């Protein structure tokens, strides 16, 4: 045996011992205010102890271990990392063109590789804005979202934790109107068209194989008029649950929501038009609602982009039905998880633009502590991941710090000065 081989063999045999000998780095964070997402209250003068990527203790007057790295956030409010429950990282709509043109250009001209690279920049924007977790729901090519997730996980690029769905399961034509016969292959990258119950089961197996985290379906394919059948949706839910995957449904009308509930879905996206009786059924079935609403600021930008002549009062009047359904859902006891569905090019980076959905909830009259819970604890419930969305022992060390008190004004969320993901500081503009 030559000297090089002996050296490599001895190093290989010693490597497990070297790994065991390394202790995870310990950090201690001093929080002036800390948002308790379980109770929806602020606690003062808290210490958060972190070992590696996990929170080991939270409380007042905790002893800081010798040798720990101390991070002083005593002048700020510390919150769990925000969770975006409805994004489209690999899609950008200019805001003033036909959706069919946007989708077909993305698939046929932009392509999966370029979309994933652009999606990486948007993911970084989310992280900088304080979103440490993003749930991405399709319009992402043929599983290019899975590729982006893997690249972030392996450290090839910075970004939030991603939970991805792959192409949404839809009826003929998906959400793309106006295609001529024989041209539906143009949207195959963004939609998995379902043709029958057995095909529905096959589609789930395809998605499982390619590595998705959840299944998205289109109960109705607005703006198209078609629906998945209840039997197809039931088959999807049954097959997905076999693999321990949640199923969420794009459903914009009361009928679409009721059919999705009949099929047994776990979540409803949008829910723009919904009756009280359907809301009560959602509550009975423990189905979470992701209301993808637009606040006044973004609505004004959209109006300006489309060169529409609407006054501020007219814009606010257009929002009233959405505000009403949001408050009725809250009154019905439904869990609301914050999701923006923000994919429009309206002059804001994706992360800050997505955050405007929280302002929309506040404009509707949702109390600010519940708005923050929608973007933290409730997002974790939607993902069925108890290590997210809370600052407690055993949770992942995903947290942010903001200037100001977000329970007094949500504008504090626009002043993110510190972001930590999995115990690693990814952004710090903390004053010394």
C-alpha cells in the first residue's frame, strides 16, 4: 500500500470521529420585543438560545452559555421568519398584457432554465424582505421549481425554504384561454392536464417521482369556464394523501370551493366568492383559506399600469366584497394563511410586493396580531410543519428583526434589519 493510499484510508476512518467532535455553534439573541405567534402578543426583553439550526430555549433572563455568539437585537422587534403561502417564483406577468401571451412566452421562449435563474433572484428578494419560507404553486415549467428548491437547499444560491407543487393539475386548457385546437402543448410545462380518474392518479405519481412537496389542483380554471370533475379531484386527494402530501385547490367561486371540499382538499386558494354556508363547511373540515388579496397601494399601481381612470374611492369600493368575505371567513373560525399570488411587474421587487397582502388584510379590518399570525403560525399549520412560524424550543431558527412595533403599525415590516434562516445570519443591518 503506497503512502497516499495509507493517508486517504486513515483520513477516511477518522472522518466520522471528526464530525462527532464538532459541536454546533451556539448563538444567543437578545430581543427587545418578541412576537409570540401562538398567543398573538409581544413579549419584552427575551433571550433566544440557538444551537446549530434549532432554537433550544426562549425566555427572560436566560443564562447565556460561555462562548456563545451574542446578537443584540434589543432595539428591535423579533418575529418568526415570515411565510409566503402562495407564490409563483418562476412567473412574471408585466401587468398589462393578455395572460395567454405571458404563459405561452414563458414556456416556449423563456424556457425552464432561464425561468429558474430569474426565479432565484426573486427568491433572494423574498429572503431579504423577511420571508424565510415560500410555498410556490406552479406556473414554473416542468418541475423547474423543484430544481430551484434543490439549488437553494444545497447552498448553490441564497433563498428561503421552498415548498413546491410542480405544474398544477387542471382541466383542458388550464388557465390559458384562446388556444386553437392542437396547440395546447404550449402550456404543458405549466399545467398538467387531467383526462379522467386514472389519469388523475397517474399525475400525482408523476409529481411524487419528480419531488414535489404538495399537490395543487384547479377546481375551476378561471378565467376558463371548465372544472375538474369531483371524481378526478377525489382521486387526486386519495392518491396524494397516500404519499402524505397535502392538496390545495385554486377555487375562486362558491361552486368551485364546494366541489373541492366535497373532494376532501386540505386548502383553498383565493376563495374570492364564497357563501356563509360554504365557509361553515370549510371550518367543519378544517380547511385553511389562503386569501390572495391586493392592498390599496398595489391596486393603485395596477390601475396606473392599465391606464385606467379610477379614483381612490372607486378602488376602495372594488375591494369591499373581498374585505367582506375575509371578515366572514374570520368570523366563521377559518384559519387564514397569508399568500400574495404576487407575480405582476408593478415596479416593486417580488419580496416587498408580496408583503403588501398583509396590508390588504389590515385594510379589511383584521387585527394586526392576527395578520402577523397569518404570516407565521398559520402558514406553518398550512404546511403541517410545527418547526416553522414560531419562536419556541425545538423550532427551526428562522427569525427576523424589524424597526418599530408591528402591532402598532404594519409599516414596521417594511423595515427588516435582520434575517436568520436555519441559524445562519443572511442579512444584518443592525445599528451598533
